[in-house]
């Protein structure tokens, strides 16, 4: 005879309630400290980056200064013939402010600016500033040019040496005309690639040092 005893009552299974974690007081205190440390670390990293750039910039400036100093010394060591075939020693320019204009007879902008340069050279000669035209050209061409268009400053025949000197002063592209102003102290005051603006050049000449 079947068992008629009813099965025991079974309560429905419910998932236990898991309480939400509550940050402990120590955790609440640590979070702001972690944020502060992170900010300090970022600031320190930025400071190191800035210091690195400053060091690099200082090093580049020193390298540029040394290159210019070497170029000036090499410039004053030159001895080249002038347009009349006479020997011109650049050493005689040392101690004066020098405007060295690298040019060639076949360079139209060079020829166009020479009358203005000649006039400016006459204007400032009383101040001890001396001009020199460094011809990246051959003796015959410069001699013929000088006889047709005389200027108030010496023209020397430099040929390839002129391009080499200009490159040492920073004109690695070899463009003409190229003008360099050297102060009485032997420091390079200005470098101009292309035709000069006479008013700007006059300002450079009259300024103690624009750099």
C-alpha cells in the first residue's frame, strides 16, 4: 500500500545578500595620498624633460658658437689676390668690424646690391667698419667687373675657397649673395643669405651686438 505521508515542505532557495564593500578609513586616507604622489611624479617627469631640453639647447648654442669662432679664425688666416692681382691678407681686418660679402660676377642679385654696399661702406668707414667682397669667381672675371663697376672696398679672388669659407659660416646651401658681419671682438653679429636690405644692414653695423 503506497505511503500517503506528504513530503516535507521545502523553503524556496534564495541567494544570500552580499553586503557592498565599505572602504575602510585607512583606504579613504590612502587614495588622496596616491593621487598626490602621482601628480608629484608627473611634475617631476616634466621637470626632468624641461631640464633635458635646456641642457640640449645650451649645448647646441655652445656648438654653434664654437663653429662660428673657428670660421672667423679661418677667415682671418686667408691671403688672396685682389682684383688688381695684389696680395690681400685678411689678418689686416682683425680688430675691426668686418662686412664680408660673398659674391660672383654671374650672380645678378650680387651685382645689383654692390652699388648700395659701396655707398654704405663709404658712409660708415669713419666708424672703423671695413667691407670686403669675397669673389667666388675667377681672376679674369673679377678684374673685368672691377674695371667696369668699381666699388669703394677691396674685391678678392677666392674661387672655390670663397664657397668653402661661406659654408663654414653656415651657408651650406652655397647660395649667393651671402653677407657676414663680424664684430671687432671676432664674434659673428649677423648672417644674411640673399640680397641685403641696406637699412637693416646699417642697423646691424651700428648696433654693438644684436644677438
